[in-house]
């Protein structure tokens, strides 16, 4: 997660924002996060390739290793979590997208609901999809 933030988000966010964002992904924080979220990962040969999680009906932690982006790992994870959410009875999924991932979510059927700004990070785009 940290590797992807530092490498992939740097063109859209300031150095300070990258530091704040990547600082939120230490082991302790993730263990706490896992208490209220369903976390899924893509693995191959014992190596972690990508992650996604679902907190209520909100998608979080959508990350694919920089050197493996563009190989459909992200869309597989997203489609998997959409099925999981639908089975659980969710009707809509929402996501607070980075500027970086906006086009990806659009491609997968998510629509912009509003633009927002987060203190110390900057612009984000809220999006949703009916399941
Ligand atoms: C966004 C991200 C998860 C996409 O994962 P990925 O495995 O690279 O994406 P895929 O290969 O599954 O791409 C699926 C489709 O979306 C398109 N796409 C992927 N990233 C895109 C982007 N940033 N902008 C526009 N289109 C994009 C692909 O071209 C592909 O289109 P196609 O079906 O026409 O071929 C990944 O690039 C990433 O980790 N980005 C940085 C972290 C980030 O911003 N995460 C989101 C936090 S909210």
C-alpha cells in the first residue's frame, strides 16, 4: 500500500500529502482497520500484488503494486468485492477516489457524486455505483 501511494500518487498530490497518506498504513493501523472492514488481497507465488477493502458500503484500500498496474488486477479485485457486497445485501457502493484512480473507477461504472477536499491531503472525488 505504501509503495503504491509513494510511487503512483506523487504526480497528483504534494509531498506532504503523500507523507500523511502513507503514514496511515502501518501494521498497527491496518490491524485496527481490519476489525471493521473486510479486507481482500490478490496473491501470486506468495507475493502480495494488490489490496481492496469494504467498510459498510464504502470501498477502501484499492491498491495495486506500481509495476503490476494495467494487468487487470485492480478490476478483478473490484469486481470481486462488488459480488461480495451484493451477496451481503448492499445496493450501492461508494468510494472516495484519489485523483489518480478516478479514470479507473469511471471505467468500471462508477459515477462522480461530488468533489471534496481533505485536510493535509487535498482533492478527492466521491463516486458511487448501483449494484
Ligand atoms: C487504480 C488502480 C487500483 C487500478 O488497478 P489496475 O490493476 O492498474 O487497473 P486494471 O488493469 O484493472 O484497469 C482496468 C481498466 O481501467 C483502466 N484504468 C486503470 N487505471 C486507470 C486510470 N488511472 N485512469 C484511467 N483508466 C484507468 C485500464 O486502462 C483498464 O481499461 P480497459 O478495460 O479499457 O483495458 C491502480 O492503478 C492503483 O493502485 N493506483 C494507485 C492507487 C490509487 O489511486 N488507489 C485508489 C485509492 S482510492
